[in-house]
């Protein structure tokens, strides 16, 4: 049985146990429908509603002819041989991720950092040049500026979202533009259609980290971007209980990455893939709540006298609000803001919160809070932190799925100690 494609539901697809009328027009399913039905096959051997966990490192062949046929056909996606090259449970989740992003294919990896570093390693070589936004995740910047530099890859950092600066930075040897939108922690947004219009005529690959947006709030591939990556650990899995990453894009580029990625061994085990599948099934419900809470919390904080500034792309005060409004259907569950005080005041506020846990990460069902200066940038010299805009008073709040009014009430009582 064929599974749900990225654009329609096949006439052969069965929903709720009933076959569709083959003569009926194909509907255009929404994202929650796509993710629930993509990768679902009734011929999985056990008639399991959910993709079963195929816990095997090696796969058998009926006889020598069966093995030769597999080698001759060369379709590793249709038939696995060894666990590092593929797994049926993992493949089912990859199909769901591709459907979510309306991509032709997806590759699931062992962490969000693997989803960033592996395409950079495989698509770039000595003498190549890449362009990167200055508000990109700091570990990504470390990898580009320290690690890739040792292998002869040059990098230029430009202000995030500044298309003119990006265009000026392009050289004859520029091979890739790496951007994040929204960014961490200031939620800056890049005009994706504008970026694609600059890169595509020059043959430059665009790689977008869309973790903060999720495929429900933003569709980079539909705007002309080549590859989109997610830290699946965050919103897509949604429960703060696993590590994973994904790359989604055109079949040709993903196949290039798939062929080489087994050499790095950054594979994901089937049990983790099963957990991701379970998280994806409630993604639409979770993101809708987080979008609503994010907007309400951002407006509450912006109007509070003890808050100096709020960064949230849904607010008219955000520098990239117009860009975000044009390409996003929701603005996510992360709100960054500065306390109107000093670093100790910010710490008192964090410690007074009752619903938020002090922990890194974001996108899960639990609300998490950090002071980036203490958590993510603790070892960064203060002058360098300030140059990046990371003040001691900066707070990043990653909202979970608690009731919105309870989150706001908790923020209000915590602000009383500032």
C-alpha cells in the first residue's frame, strides 16, 4: 500500500479502515493530517497501526539470488541490509518528516548538531566559502569558525536577516548560505524567499535551521530554500526525552547526504524513532497551544513596567515583525526579554518562577527558562557576550503546554521580586 505523499492522499490509502473512492478528487491535507498518515503501511507484517519497532542490526536474505537482486536494484530505502544503512522504523518517521515540510525526502540523524554538521562536512571542501548569520546558534558558529576553518573552509558572518549584506558577501567560491530563522535567542527572522532569490541564480545552496518555527509555522522549502534542518529534540519530538535531528529537502540532495552519512555513523536507533513518531502525532495540538501562549505572554511582558524589552516576532515592536508576518503562520513558544534591572535581579526572577524549570532546550511540553549569560554563554568572556547582545538581564522563556493564564500568573508573581 502506498503511503500519504507530500501533496495528496493516494487513492490506495485507507483512512479509518475505509478505502477512498478512486474517482474522487484528491484532497489537500493539512499538516496534522499529513504527519499522521505519511509513512503508514498496513503491510508491515503485523497489521500494526503504528510503525513497529524493528530492533535489528542486520537483515537477512532468503538466498543468494535475493541478495544479488538487492545489490543490483540499489534501492536501499526499499530493503535494508545493515542497521547503519537504514531501518524500517526510522524510514517511516523520515517519510512523515518529509510530508510535514513538503519535501521530497528526509534524513533522520542522532542529534540536532549532527543535522547541522554533517551537511556542512559533506557539501563543503577546502577552498569553499560559506556565509552565516551572526545570530546563529552559538555552537554552530563554533563549528564553522573553529572546526571547518582547520579544513580550509572560509566563512563570512553577516547580520542575521540582512539580505544586502549577504549578497555583498558572496564570492566566486561561495557554496552555501547557512541561516537560522527565527534565531536563538533574539528570534530574528530571515526573508526566505528573498534569500532564495539571491542564492539560486548563483548556484549557492541554502541551508535553513527552522527549529524554532517548526514545519507548522514556516515552510522554507516552499519559499525556495534547498535544505531545512530541525533539532527534532525540540518541538518535533516534544517531550524533552530524546536527542535527534533531521534534514529535509529535494531527493537528489538528500540522497547525496544519505550515501555519505552512514560513514559518520550518526544513525538513530529504532526505539528513538518510535518515540519521535509518537511525538509527531500531537505536534499540531502542542504547537497551537505554544503559539497562543507565546503571543499572550509576549504581550503581557511588553506591557509590564519591570521588563525593559521583549523579543518575539509576533509583536509589532520586533525588528523583523513584517518578515515574520509574511512567511509564518504562527510565531512559536519562545519569548526572550530583558529584566529592567541587573543580573542578580534576573536571577531572582528565574528562581521565583514556580512552573518553569531551569534547563536548556525548548519546544517540549514543560516550560523551561534560562539566563543565557549563565547557561549557554557562561564560559564566554563578558566583553564578548556583550558584543553578541547577551546581557546579564536577558531571559529566554521556552513555553510548554501549561494553561496560558497559569503561565502569566506565574510570571506576574515572579516579577514582584525584581
